[in-house]
C-alpha cells in the first residue's frame, strides 16, 4: 500500500467559496508570512458555486475596499429596481415595501454570478501567496490521539468501483495545519462529522434547509432591465401547504438568473421541488419574461434556513466552521455570502492572533465569541423567527407575523423568543394521508424534464469509481421509504439520481445514478430515514457551472 505524503501549512482551508476565499485573503493581508492552502473539490474555483445572487457588499467593502475599481465582476450590475410579488395561479399582487423593516431593502446591493465573484476572489488570494488546489476533495479529517484536528487528507484518485486500484491510482495527500477551517457550504460532509464528534449542535436548534434550483436564460433585450430584482411567494407551493418562493434577477448581458427555493420541511412526500420550479415558470408573469429567450444553464444547491438559533458552536480543538458550514443565511433577505465572508474574516483574525502568540492546535473560542458579538449576530437575530413562523403558520399569516416580529426586534419591543423546529427529515409524513400531486408535462420551451436539465449543469463523474451516495442499510429504500413515503428519493433529488425500478414487476429496487449528482446535498438532508450518507467523490467530479 502506498504511503500518503504530507505537506505542512499554518492554515488549511477546505472549500473555495466566499467564506474560504475571504479567510485566505484576510490571513495574508494580516501576515504575509503565514502559509495558507485552500482545497476545492470542484474542477476549478466557482465550478460548484450556485447562488441567485443579490450580494450585500458589506463584507467585501471591509475585505477589499477598492473592489469596485478592481475589475470585480460583481460591480457590473447594481440593483436598480426591486419587486416582491405574491402569486396566485393566474395573477400577481405586488407587495409594497414600506411595511418591511429598512434592512430588507436591496439598495446598494449588486446582482451577478457568485461563481464569477469567487473566481475573482481566488485571483486576489493567489496574488497574495495563497496556494489554491482545485480538483482535490478533502475526504478525511486528521485527528491525533487527543482528538485534536491537525489537518485533512484528500481522497485517493484512481480507485475503481469495486475498491481496486486502477493503473492511474494515486493515494491522497495529507495536509497538516496549525488550524483548519471548514468552509464546505451547506451540509458539508466533513462538517457533519465534526458536528457529531465535538457535539457542536448541543446547544442550538437543528439546521433546516431549502433546495434552490436555478437556471440562467438569455432573454429578449427588449425585456431586459439591468438591475431589476423580482422575488415571489405563494403559488405554486401554496397548493400543497408547503412554502418557499421564486427569484428572477436581471443581470449583465441580457441575461436573467431565475430559480425557485422549496423549504425542505414539507410534510407531503409527493411534493416534487423540480416540478414546482417548472410549474412556477409557467405563471403568466414569469413566462412573459422568458418567452423568446433560451435557457443556457441549470443547477441546484441546498441552502441553510435555520437562522441564528441553528448556528452551532463554531470552534473545536484545531479548527473552526466558517460560512455556510455553520449556517449564516439571512432567510428573508435571501442573502448569505456577506455573512459567510465576514465569518471567514473573523476566523482569520483569530488565527493570526493565535499564531502570533505562539499557539496552535487549540480551541479558538475567541472566534466563536467574535462572531456572536459581530454584525453577523446583530443581523441574524433581527430575522431569527422568520423561517419558523412561515413554516408554522403558512405563507400569508407567517409572513405577516414574521414582519411584525422583525419590526419588534428593530424597535426592541418584546420580540418573541427564538422558535424551535424539527429536522427536515422528521417533517416528512406518510404518503397515505396525502393525494399524489399531478404535475403538467414539460413543453420543452419554458419547462423541461429533469434529465435534459441536468445536461445543462455540465456535471460529470468518472463512471468507474466507488458510489459517493452510501446507503447505510440497502434494504431501507424498498422496505420503508417506498411503502411508507411513496419513495420520496425519486422526487426530492433535482438531478434524477434516485430511481425505483422493477416496481411494476413486484420486485422494486433503488437504482442510484451517481453520475448525475450535482452535489446539492438534498438527499442527505431530506431522506426521512436518514439512510443516505453523501460522501465526497473523486476530486474534480460534479457540476461545472459557468456564470452561476
């Protein structure tokens, strides 16, 4: 067996999203002598980044104050026009902005590709001396006998599906660090293990999620209004007593980014998030924008929606969680990149001070303290009941109550305490108490089928490699999930990975088409029996998102 080589660094960062890149830049700004390595499982920085996105530049202003004059792609399109629509099946009702707290405004924000912003941030990081390795997935947490994290190991390359070594086999590399930052995004597979090992969620509510499904369209220039931002709520999820909403952002080059978020705490296992998105696009006011255009990209990603009460303890011996690994999304604002970046910067500040004091491999509790006394905490506390209220009371009353609670927090007048919630898996109820939902067939013009859509994500995995979607008990899908929950795996995945075959013959089995996986993590989250464990595939696999 080949021995793994190792490389020492002061700091190793797992994940090349906004949080990881911001942390790497701040580390080098503060002390150019600190050695920093950043791993990204995607084929390039930005390949796995998917967001709306409307970006609050607050953290970017702190990190790189001159970014607007540095050819940053996010500076191209400031938000100019903001709409919020409540949809019924055939109509829209514009919701006025005056009842909303001032912090809900998009004034001063920018809309564009978060993936392209990350590509640009990686250039800034490399100019400062950060070593970035795309195509290398962190597959293992390295801990010593005392339970201290001292780095990570990348996954082996060239392993066949049966576990044997192919001719191009290469063992993973160990990356040792004084401190390791985990910036894997929502439901990171190593983060999940860290939370359990160090009981990081002992004093918080469980994290809950939404599944965001997105497309990019080139539209008729006559319909394009650069900087226009549209959010919707209501139909079609109102028909299944679920909640979520749509977005449509007019970005650069006559392009719109549009998508639909379905909260994963839905009870009805017949809800089909991909089909809800396709149905939403057929609303007359959405279709009118898209007609005459063409789809150019597709993707999906889980989103943290638990809010402030779901933020875990952030540090542990030898490392810390930053960005969406911890969960700093402001749900009603539909923004999280600015809070993610700020958390990475605060972690970097704590590391710089610790190394200057001669420390290493300890528990940086000062980072946790810094986050909880920062503007991240101030912002998220203002909205901490928004998601639970809409989830509990529905779209109409939940929105009204959430708005009232936010105003109470702004005015400091007896706000309701942080509400509790269950996991998304626990929210799923038996299929026999619901009726199946009949979704319209795609027209191939505005709405599409799932497998055709996946082809627009450019996702790919080496076919002969171990399946990265691991069933803890292979009998559960057909023994429990299919008879009790009508096989929700076949619906909650936006990429057609899970397919029940042989049902008509009376010999059902679950087929896993792992090559289709877009790394959204929905299966790991929503499986009602928590039988699916998402682990990292070979580095470089997965989607290759352009301009997402």
